[in-house]
């Protein structure tokens, strides 16, 4: 399973007063799928790196929710 979004199915009790959430999703960061940091990775400029929270473009994760439209591209 090599996707950035994972889903799971929490337990829904028949006695809960609210409508149960059948499926929940969460995001996993890209560095979990790299065994090591390859040499010569492309880098952000210093200002873009401060906005993105990482120097390397391969490790950038915008953290959009599964229902939120992704903006993509460089951090703004």
C-alpha cells in the first residue's frame, strides 16, 4: 500500500446517539516511503523552504484532507 492517504473503519456502536462515521482517512508523510535520502534531491529556494517546512521537494506534503480539493504545485 504505497499511497499517501490511508483509510480505516472505526467501530460504530449501535447505541451511539450520533450517526456513525463509517470510514475515516488520514495522510502519511512522503518520507515514510523512502528508505534513505538519495543524493542530489531537488531543493526549494530558502523562502519556499520556510513556507513548505522542508528543504527537499520530494519530502513536501501539503496535508490536504481527502474531501478538500488539492491545490498542488509549490507552496504559496
